[in-house]
């Protein structure tokens, strides 16, 4: 499982442990008119490297933010960044979407050891409040000669798998979009219908955080999840608009020691564009989840 740490713990890692890599995984929606690499150059945690999430999105796919599956491409980019399986990797971001969670999910898919992946709770804002050292300018990555990628497709769900699960439910689907969109409100993407997947649960990602951007206590989150009727004894698939904020719940499920969860990468951008199985104002009873191997 990946680990959640605070600013003081990150500072201790940085000063006292070898082979630690700090990574800024900021990413913003196009309409925010923010540029993560420029913000990184303006100020970042001392010694950090910038991870451009778009480098790992499939540019040939019409759907937004679909994870690329070319192991050679992934390996090449990881070598250019100097990121190997032997390092402890601490992610942070400056994003309202908490995109460090997307980075951690990606690295799990790429076969990196989850026990070597860490997330700074509260992101860059927390580091500044702590008084941690920062610097400006770009950083030069030490290129690695070999980066082994073992693509773990078990952490991803496809449209076909989601359709099969609708007819023969074995996995609970949790939608992290805003509740208004889930209920049938206007979708921001052209050509995408309103509504939600029949039988899915609405759990907006913002409800996982305190006002200062840190995660709520885990036990409080557990009560939120189970209070909605979600059974943590069974598998979970997360989704959102385009697979970015859904990864926040995947990170939380890891911390809750729930090891059977995946992310629907196409999310509503794909399902809402499909002519099949879309319900604009669906209030169906939730399907019974059949017993499966845990």
C-alpha cells in the first residue's frame, strides 16, 4: 500500500534517508488556465522533480486522460525522469484535484512497489506552512539506463468490463463526480450525456478532505463510505469524469487495507458518450453484489 505522510515526515525522509525522490505531480483542468510546469519552476520543494502526467496519457485516444499502455514508452519516460523501482518516491501537488493520487495509481499500474510510494498530505501548501525549504528553477534529472515496467492491468477497468458488471454485478461502482452531475446536471464536456451508471454510488471526492486540503481521519472516511451502503468486504471500482479524481478513493482504499479495487479509466467521458446503458435520471435499486473471492 502507498503511505500518507505529513510535512515533518517528508523533511525527515529528505534529510536522513538515501535514495529518496520527491516528485511534483501537479496537473490542472484546461479551464483553470494554470500551467503546472511554470508553477513548479516558480517554486517547488527543494530537490523535487516535475512529473508531467500528460506524458502518460494516450494522445491517440479521443477520450481525455486515458492511460497509455505502451510499456516501452512508459519505460523510456521513466528512465528520462530517473525514476526506478529502488527509490522511495514522495509525491505532492499544487492541484485542486489532488493529482498526486493519480500519479500513485499510475505507478502502481506500471508495476512500482506500492510500499515505496508516499503522498504528502495537504500538498505543497502544507509544506510551505511547515516552513520547508523551497527553490526556484527547473531541475536536471539523472537519467537511468534501465527502468523495468510490469503493466498491472488488474488496476484498470474497461468499458466492456463495466458493461459486464452492470449485467452481472460483482464490483461496487463509486462515482467521485459532483453530486449535481451524478443526479443529472449539465455535463461540461460536449457530446457527453448527463446522469450516472445504474446502481452506482455518488461519493464526491471533495468530501474526503478537510477545509485545509488534508485528508479527513481514516476512520471518519471509513464511516462515510460504509454509511452510504458500500460494503468494504467486496471489490470496488472508482470513476469520475475522466479518471483523475477517482484515483483519490483508490489511494484511500489502499490505506484502509482494501486490496480489491480498480479504476474505470474511461469514466463518465466514455460511458456518457456511449449510446448504451446510459440513464439520465436513473434511480434504480442497487443491484445485489454477488459473492466473489476476496
